[in-house]
């Protein structure tokens, strides 16, 4: 009896799951239909306004009020997002329409700021996806978007920072970084901040100048993100980076960022400093040695080579790993390196391991290039041959043109 009840219970659970899946699938399908109908209705309304605008050169206030009412709800904003994604009326028409929608967009920014985090994050996403902020000529929108950085949602803060970086205004970005580093409530990962700064859509030189001017006012986390951004963007700030590298009062993370900068952009005046860090023997300062030997791969000279070979004897695995990578990058003779490390099995093993990994990487890259070349060759073979120019005789000269004319007359007589 107990086994039968267990089987019946199991069957009931399976039936319930099946019914749930059927009901959920039907509800999703009906919801899709509702979204399509809302998009079609919005498209019809907007197209009629565009036709009216061609005659009156301005969108009516009635339509703006209707759009504000519709887009104030999440489902209306979703329909507008879908409509803009599938826009088929031409880029010029789209830009003209969105530029006249400025007051609605500003009002929507204020409306969604008061809504729950998911809807606020989605509004910021739509703003960034369709560059709606690019049509706003008022500075008030940036004050509202800065307020989104105080929301509790991580997604909302990330999307808002993306919009602010898309503004192309250095002072707006500076204010955003001040807010993000001001309190734990507005915390964002340094990597996220760097990634969003890289997407900045303005003059990067002007932004970096303002970042240096306000550098001391940022928190440590934001300072490191700023240095990483500069490293990924420009090699024109060696003097400022050198001052951070040589300042023992700076946090070590900032000095690490400066070392990485000079590994990406070689700068001879800091070569001695990097060599000094590479010879660091204090086990508590192993990061300085590890990052420096990695940066020395961009520098040449016997002293650099000697320092890298010495670093291969380090008891720290990361120091040996980076030193071997730098030696391979400089194409130093492996026989010479192995001979120097004859009495150190750990260093010899590391250089052999990195050499094998380097070779496999080169082979895989070569295979990818061969596959790409084969695909291009096959596609070129499949393409039909170009037809000869129709008026070739006209550019060959008067004799060829006359011969062709005589041929036509003979064929006509025949």
C-alpha cells in the first residue's frame, strides 16, 4: 500500500509539472502577442505623427503627452525599445523624431528614478542602447542620471555609469566617480569602473587631464581604476606615472598600476627602478618583483637579461613565471638560460614549461590563420568572374572603335 501511494504521489507531481509547463508556455505565447500588438499600435501612432510633422515641421503636444503616459509604464518602455530596435523609417527620420522627444525623455528619467530598482536599471539600459541622451541639449538630464548612482541596485549603477560615460562630458564623469567612491552604498568594482571609462565617447585626452587634476580627491579604489584606464588608453602620461612609481608614500596598488603602465609603454628613465624592483628579495614584497620582471619584457639590454635570469632563481612561482615570459618575449637563447640555471631545477623546469606553452600558442594561432586563409580562398573561388566592361571599345582608341563599327555593318547586311 505504501509503495502504491508513493507511485501515485510521483505521478501527481509529474502531471502537475506537465500542466505548469503547458500553462506557462501558453502564457508566454499570449504575452508575446500582446507585446507585438503594443509595438504595432505604437508604430502606427508614431508614423502618423511623422507624416503630420512633414507638413507642420513639429510634433504635436498631444502626441508628446501620449508618449509620456505610455512610456511611464515598463511595458510601454519595452514596446518603445522593441520599436526603436526594428526602426525601418531611416536614420534621419529617427534622429529628428527623438530630438523632438527631449522633454519626454527628461520627464521619464525623473519618473523611473522613483521606481523600483529593476525598472530604473532597464530605463538606463534603454537610454544607453539607443543613445537617447545624445538628443538632449539640456544639462538637467545629467543631474538626474547622477542620482541613479545612489540606487541600491548594482545593475542600475552600472547602466547609469555607462550612460554618463557616453555623455562625452569630463566633468559629468568626474562627479560620477566622486559619488561611486564616496560611500559604501555606491560601491562598484574597480574593474567595472575601468571598463565603463574605456567606453567614454568624448575626447579622451581632455578626460584624462581632468582625471589627473582631481586625482587626489578620489578614493583609493577609484584611483586605481583611473590608472588602469589611462594604461589602456594613452601612452602620453609617463611623467605623472613616474611620480607615482617613485613615491614610497603611495599605496602599493597604485605603484603596481604604474609598473604595468611602463610595461605597456616603455620609458627608459624608469628602467633602473624596474631593475631594482626585479631584484627585490623581501618575500613580503614579492609583488613588486613579479610585476616588474613582467614589465621588463619590453626593455632590452644585458643588464635586463641578467636580472631576468636571476629572477628565474626566485623561490616565488609568480616571479619565475613572469621572468620566463619576458625572456621568451626577448628571444633570449634558451641554451644560454638553461646553462645558467643548471643548478636550479625549478627555474629550468619553468623556462621549459613556458617554452612549450608558447609553442602551442603559436601553433594554434598558425592553424587559425590557415583556416581563415582557406575560407577566404574558397569564397573567392565560389564568386563568379566579373563581366567585361560594356564600353571597353570606347576607351581602346579610334582604330578599334572603327573596326567594331565595320563588324556591326557586315552583320547587319548578312
